[in-house]
C-alpha cells in the first residue's frame, strides 16, 4: 500500500478526534497528533483501535508508543502490512 | 452566621416528562411514565414494568458531541448531564466555554452506579482477553463520579466537583451537601441532584429480592401504588433531577428567578440497630432525622403545609406515615397534605430524591399539590393515622409556604429537606 493511500485511509479515522481543523487541512508528514492537531492524548488508543480495524492489522504496545505523528504512523502501518 | 440559600434553576429528566414544561404538565395531571418493557419479559423478570425517560438521538446531540457519543453507553450520565445543563440554563447562567474555571461554582451530583451497560461490555471484553480493545472512555463512564466529572467539564466548574452515594437517599443528600457548602461560605453556587442508570442490570437485584410488584405487568400505569391497600411492591425507574442552589445575595445581585428557599435539612442513619437493618429503617432514626431537619430550618412542625414522602408502594408505607405523625406530633385531620411522585414515575432509586425535590419545588413555585394516582383504596393502617383528605387524588391548587421532603435508603440511611416559599 502506498504512503498516499494509507494517508487517505488514515484521515477519516483521525478526523473525529481533531481539535485543530486548520492543521488537519494542511496535514504533512511531520504533523503531530497531539501538539499540532490538539488531539487528547487519551484518544490515541481509540485511533489505534480504529487503525487496527481498518487495516486488519494488530499494533503492539511498542509500536503504538511511536505513533505520534503522520510519518511514524504510516511507517508502522506499512511494516505491519508487509509482515502479513 | 449561615448564608441563606435559594433555588434559581431546575432540570428534570423523568419517565413522564423531560424538561420542566412537560414534567410540570405531567405531575399536575397525574400522568404515569410507567410502561411494559419487553426486554424485562425476555429476561424473565418478575416485574416487567418500569420507568425510563425517552431521550431521542436528536436531544442527545444537543448535549454531547459526536466524539463524546462514540462508545457511549451510560444512561445515568446521559440523564444527569441533560438535567444539570438544563438547570444551569434555567438559572440564567452561561454555557459558553470559559477559559478559566468558575471557582465559585461546583457540583455534587449523586449516583448509585455509573455506566452499568458499559461496565457489562467491558467485563465481557476483559474475560475474552480483549482488555487492550476497551477504548479510552470506560473509566470515565464507569467511575462512580462519572456524572459529576462530565458536568464539571461541560460547565467549567472550579469549586468542588464530586459524587455522593447513599442508596435511595442519594438525591436528597446531594441537595443537603450543596446547601451546607454554600451556607458555610465555601461556594456561591452548587449544581446538585442525582441520577440513576436504567435497565435490567440495575433493576435485577431488586427483582431478585421480590421487592418489585409482579402483579401489574398487564396494566403498567396502575402498578405503582404508594399508600394503597393493594400496593404490592415498587416499580423500578430511572432518570435525573438537578437544582441550582445559590447564595441569596448572589441570586439577588444577578436578578435571578428564585423558585424557593431551602431553609435546612438533615441526614442521619439508624445504624442498623433496633429494628433497623440493611433494608429496613430504624423508626427512631427516621423521626429524629425529620425533627432535626425542622430544627435546622427553624420551622415548627405545625408550619408544614405538605409532605413529599419517600412512599415506595411497599409494606413500609404505613410505617413511614406513622413516623411522620410521631415526628410532627400531627395526625388525623391535622396532618399535612402528603403525596408520592412514585405513583407516577415509580422508584428512581438514586435519582428519586432529586426528581422528587424538583417536583416539590415546582409545587411551591406554582402553588399546587400534585395528585397521588393509584391510591383510590388507601391502606386501612394509614387511615388509622391520618385523614383521607390529606392524601390528594386530584391536583389541589394551593399556595404552599413550607414543604418537607424525605428519602430513606438501604443501609438504614435517612435524609430530610425543608423547602420554603421565598
């Protein structure tokens, strides 16, 4: 799955939790979920659960800790998909 | 010198009316909110009738964001937040997002359990080794203080934000706790009240104790029969009631509408000694509680115009009436008017005291006594104590100066409040 395709699939998962719409519109690789999109850190577990469901993968705790920005999240999803 | 405390806002989510207008209409006209619940029949409950407020998806969205409603399944928090926010608005207070906490305003909002449906879902997941899939809101929905936490966050309350719990006395106790906090000068406004979850997982334990009626599954509206000779147990119910208590000076400064004054109150326990047990009240404690509430309020027993009783429609109703006659030293035709909201909405458990207090305050503000339905056959033991005319079966229009409200709960706990016309 290409990076672009993953991001397109990721956007609607993240959107309900976003508190900064402007930053969400201008999403880049380095966009941080907490500091840029103002997502409540408690909600990161909900995003990870939704990613697991949408991509049919399982994300371990170590990987989850790194999923704080777009770039890392895409990389982890790619890695998990490749491992299947 | 204690500060005077008045009620400046009310909110209600009851089985027979959501919002003040619908609820006031219902209680004036003796409209029942009790219905047959097919789910209780399917689950083989003895009592298959109950009271549940009907909250549409549209109403929900006026109080909660889409994000908050994700995986949200806590009827108690739903009812509590709606009642609380309505009371706040009714008091003319702002709902806009404040950047700073409102240090002078707090909430004590009671509950018996929280998010029992969410708790059930979580237990199934945990037992299926799915703990990591619980999501982020199980704690907030199932912690006992879930309801006050949601309310506090929505209103930006910066004073005490807490939940009390004392079985069926919970709602009455929450009001007393808020009253005392303002009297003592520790807050200017306290949003008080209580809520109860709805559904089989909250009602099942009572059904198992055989304290709910099983004789009215075919006639739900006739099922809740406080003070009746044919009363055969209470009808389980749910909902929430909320009151904004405010320091008199603050209310006058704001030019707020004043519904009534709370003159005083008392809570105590019979210690499960004497004839008191986990489930039965010690009459000495009940009478002491009522007398202490009057003393706290500086009110003579003869000044009481009406009583809003606990009166659940079990065999204990006659004992409650006897306790009132003893505590007030008034009987026969000299007994005050007495009514039970439970005849219309059943027993709201932890929510009962606050829903019934909202009804009590509406009676004082609008000058009426709501009817007792389903007691055309008053219990003979009650008629030995008080005159039948003190038990209205039709609404009475009457200016009320002082009304007493009491609640009694498991654990042998008691609460009594004295409301007064302002």
